[in-house]
């Protein structure tokens, strides 16, 4: 059971030791102090003085697992002013120069001052000087929990609206982006032939609107493109689906593991609006988050996908319900389960379109043959496969188009034993396909 307490003066040695262990491999220090023994001595002396000078002037929080200190955070209010050089020297900074070497410590101090500037230029913002998890407990979600359960509520309780920080670690970049921070400044620093990045991040704190944005990058594969050189619709949906499942894994709600317990997420609807189709050589920057309220029968997942320059490629919304397979009925989504996703209220679409309906009088009907590769871990046709099935019913001239909007409504699962057909109709530039199993509509797809 993790608990959070403000650090007492007698805890400073433990804070110093924890931070020194965790910072040993950081480029931020290793580039300036390549000798490990000298770096360790520098960190121990510098961090001890930093904690002592900041004690009582800033918020220093510890995360405790029983009697063990497992994480430390140094949180500075907007009115905080960094101690002067004279105050550092009075606190014993001369020992830091002896530990690290006068020239190297001076060079590091200069770089550190420059790296902090973008954050300190943010008026009325709280500054997260450091968030350090003990090296032997990294990867257990302690840092994310401390942000969510301690630091953000602390800033909010003090009337703070904005939290800023900077980092020089790629791993830390991904950590902060996953936890709702966005990049507002990027720099780089070179020292004796070694260059490192420096990234400044901010989080806008707006009460219950704050939550997690899961971020990841992906490259497309050669077989994601069709015979016309266009990104296949199914491949596009697979990219979104994968990012969402990775967020679920992070929330300790594995989609596949959940299906084995009999409580499964069922995809109800998709809505995708495409500004520009990604090209084969591009990196896709995917942002996704959960939305809605619990307990409820349905929740939403929103997506925004950008290119390397930050230009939007597409946005999407998916709706999910939770099914109890043993009882054969939908079940309420609990507050505990939903809060694991750190939901947001931000939505990518302002309007609510009408419900999709199967063509009353289809213009054409075709029989479809299922393959084993169409069936997923639930024993049904996988959600994204319906797109390829629908393409079998589209006329050739329609297939050559690059659709700008796609909607999918799922109403019943298709199984390997079913006799499957597709019905197609086109009206006012909108192509609609219904997928039927044994004469019953299982899905409706709309392309325009």
C-alpha cells in the first residue's frame, strides 16, 4: 500500500541516497561526469545541498511502501525563487566542486541554469523539479500513481492551474506524455563531443478534465497498402486498435486476458474522419484517451493522429460496452475499472451523427467466404476484418477512392459457422454496406 507524506528534515539523507542511485545513468550527469565514482560523489553532495536548501521553501513529497521510501518529488510553487550562488556556497557547495571538479561542475551549473529557463519563464506555473523512483522499483507504475494521486491533487488544492518540468531522457519523455503532459520547448546541449536533448513539458490542470493521453509512435508496413498504393482501411483501424490496447495494458486491463475471465470489452461503433492518409515513409504519432463516466453501460475512446510536423492526419472515436459472457448480457462499467484509464472529458467530435442503418433495398448482394485468419481470440470475426469484408461488396470504381470518413456499427458477432453475405447501396456519394450472418444484420459500414 503506497502512502504519500511530505518529507521531514530527518528524511533528507534517504532522499539523497535514492535520487543519487536513480540519476547515476542519466546523460544529464554522465555527459559532464563520465567517471562513475566522481559522478556518484558529485550527485550525493549536490543533491543533499539541493534538498536542504529547498526544505521548507518547496513541497518535497515521498512515496512510502511500508517503511521503505520508494519515490521522491520536489515540487516548487510559482513564488519560489531558486537560491542564490551565495546561499549555495554558505550551504557547503564548495564540497560539490571538490567532488566533481571545479571546471566540470561550473559547466554543469551553466547548462542546468539554461535548461530550467523555459520552465521558469512560465508565469504562475508550478515547477516539478524532480520526480524520482528508486532504481529497483521502476516499471511498477509508482511514478504515474504519485503524479495522479499526490502531486496533481496537491497543485490543484493550492489553486495551481499549470505544472511544468523539463527532462533530458527519452524514457522520461514517453512517461510524461503518457501522463498528460505536452511538449512546449525543445533544446539540445553539447559538451565535449556529446549532445543530449532537453524537453520542457506542461500540464494544464483543470479539475476533473485532467486525465491521461496515451501516446505512441508507429511505422506502417508494406502490406498495409492496397493495389492502388493507398493505405488500406483495415490497416488504419488496426493502428488505432493497437494503440488503444496498449493503453489498456498500461491500465492493467489486458483485452485478451479479460476475455479469458468472461468479462470482455465489446466494440460497438467506430467513427473516423481522415484529413490526409498517412504515407508509407511516415511516422504516425498517435494520441488516445478514454472518455465518459462510470458506472455506465458505454464508454468512449478518442484518437488524434499527427505526422512528424504535428499536422493532423485523422481523428476517430470508438464506443465500447462491457459484456459478461457467462450471463450473456451487458454489465456496468465500474468506477474502479474506468478510473484506471485516467479518463478525460475532451472529445474529438462536436456533433452526434444519426444511427447507421442497413440498406432497405440493396443495389447488390454478394456471398462472403470466411477464412481462419478472420477469427480472433473471442472466436468471432475480428472487428477490423469487417472493413475488408465490406470492400468485397464495393464496386471497383468506389474502391479506388480514398475515403475521408468511415463509420462502423456492430450489432452482432459473426462466427465461423455462419453463412455470410454483404449488401451494398450508394446514395448521394455515400456508400453503405451491411454484413449479414444467416440473414441477420451484424454490422453496417458507411464510406464517404
